[in-house]
C-alpha cells in the first residue's frame, strides 16, 4: 500500500492552482464556468510569486503543484511564474487547454522554465463526441496534434478524461486513443455535478463500481489514476485480497461485478488484445479533498478541491500554510471517523473516505456519505 511520508495535517501532497479562469473553450462539463477574458481580480504576477514562495517554504518538503485554469496559456506571465516556482524548488506540472495558444514555441518556453509534466483532456473517442464536450469543432484533431508537440519536447504526458453517462459506452475506444497518443498515464475524473457539469449525469453506484473494476484491469494496458472516486483504492485492495482467497480488512465482500464490467472488458480486449504483461498495481495515494489535497482559485481563495467550493480564506490575507492547517472544514475533512452514514464507519474510510465533493454536490453536506458508492461496510 502506498502511503504519504509526511503529516497531511500540516501540508498537502498535491495542490492545484487555477491561475486564471479565462478560456476560449466552452466545455459542457466545466466545473468553473470559464469565461473568455481574464478576471481583473485574478492574482497578479507578484502575488503569484509570493504564493509560490509560501508553498516552497515548508521545512519538511514541498507539495507537487499543478498549474491549471481556465486555460493557463491565457496568462502572458505563465513562464515567469513557473520559472520562479521551479527555482524555489517546487515540482510544477501544467494542465492547459488546446487552443491556438498551444504552440511549439510556447512549449519550448515552458520546458526551459522548468515544467516536467503536462496533461491534455480527451473526453470522447471520436471528433463527434469530444468536440461536443469541448464546444469547439476541430478540438479532437488539435488535441492529437498537441500530443505530438508534448512528446516532441519530452514532457511526461498524461491524458485526462471526465467520465459521465454521456461517454460511458466509449471508454474502451477512449483508452485505445489514449495509448495511441503516447500518454504515460490515463487520469480519469468521475463527474461531480457542479458548474456547467450540473447538466450532465454522473454514473449510478452500480455503474461506477463496474467502471472502477474495469479500470483496475485496464491498468494492465496503461497506468491509471482516478480522482473523485477514491473508492477505487478500496476496490484495488479488495481485488488483491480476492486473488488471495481473502476478504480485505475483514469487511464485507465486494459488490459483484456486473454486465457493464463484462462488456467493457470484452471490448477492451477486442480493441487492444491481451496486455503484454500484468503490471504491479499501485493503489492511488490516500489523499482526498482537504486531506493531502487543496485548490487555490484564480483570485486566491483556498478550497479543499476545485469541486468542493468551501472558501477557507484568501492567500491575499493569510498564508496558505496557515489556512490549510487551521481551517475548521479542512480539519473535519481530515477526520473520516467524523463523516456521517456508512462512510463514517467503513473499514476503508482511512484510505478512501468517499468523494467529499460529490457528497456535497448531491446532498449539500461535505461530510455526508458518498451517494455513488455501492459498497456496504460491515459497520453499517
């Protein structure tokens, strides 16, 4: 089992900074409801540098920082900010949008500034479905071109996919395209119904269970990282125990895998053939909203995640380090025994804890049980 070797009460393992909300795409699942022009109140260059210095000031190590948006390429000072952060010792990766600003010259500038990893989004297996998600014709073809540029400049490359009811049946074809793009990692986000995404449908608990089990097997073809479905960690532990003829953590057996799992796996094998080797699966590190993870929006407000809109305060007023350590909601999120319902008594709540963002989006309570988890713990 992978663990974080520092106190998550003191500093996050991973932090996302939304440097701008400006973006020329109109993605129908956007959590941020991005706009075409930058917010005049977004953090300035000097405020951004001060934030990066604050993040680099932890005495026992530094969090990994992902620069996102909106579209980070909408900031003219992006390379200046990244260079400042990397020179301060921060590991920085970038998650931009694919627009006309995604150029060979821009990637060369960012590589020189110190970026080592970059991601692109792919939410459909064809131009028809992906372009519909992005709201721009030609986005699919431009994403394939962008993948070539990322590989050319030697960035570590991952592809991000938001999973919802609209693209559920395309998942095997999407993973084939991800591999063809040359990605090192497939990063899958389970839809949180908020922002523009509130008009889309998340998976049912049974569908989510089947897809997570399918992702467990897909990791034989490509490494997989899952977000807003921390029950994937529970599934990996259960599948490993099942292979040894045991029941993980003395809990109940895992829910049975259903017809959707069988169908997705059969189609994946038809498209990709048998995997060349069985990978040693590495369950995702047990971080969650506010517990090892934090999000800073474009105007400097700190949140447990980009999908959980609790405002813990602004970095314009206080140090991020103080906000993360002391905010009452962050502290509550780091204590899964205080969650209500089955998540509070689950055998896996210290490594899973359920999606706090989806609990909030669907119940109004970030400490409620995750409504999309199919597992029934023994304590419930």
